[in-house]
């Protein structure tokens, strides 16, 4: 797909994640940077879609195992930064 702007692309991604989440399907989104993962997280907050954020931030390190273990559960949305 081609989008008119970067903002349109992020909005479309958030909308797609929201639609999949409503069906109960687990969703894993890989991003290229911590900034991008946090940008998507803000979009999902606005859409009221619950998610888990898996990135290189120190505050998330202790929960990484739990996040990975839960990522395949029904309705789980996981945002992961590619490392």
C-alpha cells in the first residue's frame, strides 16, 4: 500500500490492529525503532486498544519474558522493536 503521508500510514496501521483485536486475533507489530514503537503505542492508546510494548527501554526489561509468553494469547497486541 502507498499512503499520502507518514501520518496516514500510522493511522491505517492502528486501524488495522484495532480491527484484528476486535476479532480476538493476536497481533505482533515489529517496528524499526523505539520511537516508532512508542508512536504506534500512542495511536493505540487513542483507539483504546490494549497492548504490550517490547522495546529496549530499561523499564520494560523485567517484564520481557511475561510479554513474550503472553503475545500469542487471544486478543493480545504486542509492539516489538526489531533489535
